[in-house]
């Protein structure tokens, strides 16, 4: 199963990620790669 994510730079540094298809599913990371990896973990936990 694939989900679209929104990856945005954070004002405090790092990146924020949200998953529009999953209400309230969001995370962050210090780098783009870390944020995407954290998003994968959050999606798994959400489901």
C-alpha cells in the first residue's frame, strides 16, 4: 500500500511530514531521509 506524504522544512530546522490520507498522522526528522523513514514507521503504527 502506498501513501502520499507532504514533506516541508521546519522553521526550527529539520523537516515535518504529514500523511493527508491518515488523519493525524505526522512526524518529523532532522534530515529529509530521517523524516521519510519516520513517516514510514508512523504509517505502519497508524495502520
